[in-house]
C-alpha cells in the first residue's frame, strides 16, 4: 500500500516544475501574441483618442463620448448597461464569464475653456472659451478598450475563464462619480481594478499614494432682496454672507498644515448690482491627506458658513456635497506585475516631429526643454503621510479602498505643462498621444494576461488588501446615503458651446487623423531665431 502510494505521488512531485514551466511558456507565448494584437489596432487607438478629443465634453455631460464608446464595445460583443448609479453618462460594459473579474477604468471628462488646436505649440483655440481636453482624459479609454479587445480574442480561442468589465470615470474633475459607482455595486464582484491615467511617462506605484483626499461642496446662502439704492436697509445680502465665509477661510488658511489644498469659485454672486443678492453660492474644494483631516476641514467650513449667516442676518440655504475622493492606496502585487510589463514594453520611439513639438511647447511655457520621456522611472512606493506636502486628488481613491487597484500612467503627453490648461491638450490628438496610448494598451494587455493566468497574483493582491492596506483603515465614504450625483454639472456650459463644437467632431470616414481634418501641419511651432530666442 505504502509503496504503491509513493509510486503514484512521485511522478506528480517530479512533474510539478515541468508543469509550471509549461504554464510560463504558454503565458509567454500568449503575451507575445497579445502585443501583436494590440499593435494591429494602432488605427483604432488613434481613432478613439482623436474622437474623444474632438468631443471635448465636460463632466456629467459626456454624452457623445459615452455613446461612441459603448457603441464600439457593443459592436465587439460587450454587454452594456447605461445610466449606471443614476448618472446618464456612466456605463458598465461586460464580456466573458467567471473569475477573475477585471475592472478596467479611465476618466473621460474635459476642462473648461481649454479648447486648443492639437499639434500647434502655442495658444490657439479651436473655439474660443469652449471646453476641451486640457488634461488628456481623451486617451485612457483607448488604452483599456484596445487591450481588452486583444485579450478577449485570446481568451475566446484558448477558453480562458474571466470577465472583463469596462467603466468610465465620469466627471473626474469634480470627483463626481467613483464613490457613487462604488455605492451602486459596480465593483462588488470585481477582483482587481486596473485604472489608467495619462501622463508624460510610464509609471505605477503601490501603497499609500501622495494624492490628497477631497470634498467638493457648494454652500448656498439666502438673503432678502431690495433696491440697492432705494431701500438698501431692507435688504439682507446673501453675497455678504458668502464673502465673509470666504474671508474666514482665508484667515483659517494660515493655521492649516502644508499638505492641505483649498480653493473656491463663486458660482452665483447675485444678478446685478442694484438688486441686493437674494442668493449666492460658493463652491469649495477641500483637500487633505485623509478622510479624518478632510472631514475636519469640511466641518470648519460649515461652521464658517453658519457664522457668516449670523453676521449678515442671511441664512445658510443648502450645503451640498457634490464630489469626494479618498486618498488612493494601490496594490503592491498588481503594481509589481504592471511595472514588469512597463519595463518589457518600453517607451515609444518618438519622431523628430514629436520632439520638435514637445520642445517648442516647453519653450513657450518657460519650462525646461526636456523633450519627451526617454527613461522609465522606478516602481513607486508608499509615501509617508506625515511628511506629505499634499497635491491633487482622484476619486479612484474610493475604488482603491474597495478592491485591489493600481493606476497605470502612460506616456501620451509632454512634461512641463501646468495641468488643467490649454497646453495640456496640444499633444493629445497628435502622434505623441497615439503612440503613448498604444504603448499603454500594450502594458494593460500584458497585465490582463498576468491576472487571468496567474491566480496567485490576484490571491496575493487580496492578501495585501486585507492584511496590510485595510488592517487599520476602513473605508467610510464621504457621501451620505442621501447624496446624489451632481448630474446637472456643466449642463449650461455644454448647452452654450456644443452646437459650435459639433461642427468639429472627428469624422474618421473622411480623414485619416484629426490633425488632417483640422488642416494642421504637424508640428506647427513658432520660428526660432539664430540666437535661440523665440519670435
Ligand atoms: Zn485626470
């Protein structure tokens, strides 16, 4: 009995390494094939990037963008659900069956007043004051979709189990959607979230990120109107309350830690000077390192609003949370797998024209003429929150606290730009964006195969998520159960500009590229005189 059992066991033990090698060889073969399949879709990458650029839609108004992307996914066999989590422009597209469920996301919204001719290295709007892609959110969906289509073909043929779940970051600029997507259960059966965001180089990190948590909130005051000259004593100005609140915040600013960021705009300051403002609304973004610190800031702002109302005999009419984000924490095992794929794919081969455009733009902005990325940095690690000086925010943070998540940054833009600016759109419908986005899709396809064929990475990701990331920190959303997505955001701006913008939507049936459609010679740069100074 004993001997016979050994006889059965021995061959198993001995063949184990051979079997593992076989898996590696298969993964390797499929990875090579996936890279070819992504490359074969270079034209699709260019079309998606150029199309979304031409739509230039602002947050919550990404109607053309979502119609186009979901149509494309449906044509390719994905099942699409629209209007997810109460947001008309949010959607989920699924294909495949079983585990693992891999959630691929990227933002889709633009920036106000950033309309800009691509490939032109100085300020020249397509339409003056219209919105545009002054952040580069026109490219990330192409990374995910093209990677998913390439890997889907392989999954079908090889009968690899797994589900691909694609979704958009709606209104990321207002931190407006992801907490609601989490609340609606979009990620409830997902194993890993692979998020992607435009950058000027490849990058990925794990652990606590340097992004700030944030609340976006509007404070609306109500007063009593009167003739500003005839009977000003009968009026109670909502604008007075608003300005006192803003002033209170300016005094508080001195006593806040350096990691905080806070800024505001006045979205309603009254109608005209001779009418005492009956209503006034101020919109704050309040940022700090974590949930607790942002909540402290938000509570302080609410007290200031009440104080300002007391001082002016006006009232606080409404305090509305319209967006929020946790500071992101990224998965170590998934980041390590992604980073290995970044190293394998490498940076795109930039042409002289690409470098000429980048340097001319950097010169125009007074930035260092660094050209385009030539070297990939190290895998990023955790920041120490106690020493963090803070920064921007992304509501991918909320997703990252619900399942293992990483953000892949890919090299589709130029360094030295201020961000949220017309100059950030210049490269975004040029070969720089096309090549960088294709390179991003190559990495994403490889990481998908890693997660599909190496269950250990997914298991390790959950071990890290449970035992390290969420050991002492539990996710509590900033949004209350009664809070709803601010789907009215940007509706007026888009209504104003869309009719003119429609004339410039990209038509791939007529033009090879959007540059061609706009009649732009690539690159268009200011002439440089002999002494190097710019004309
Ligand atoms: Zn962004």
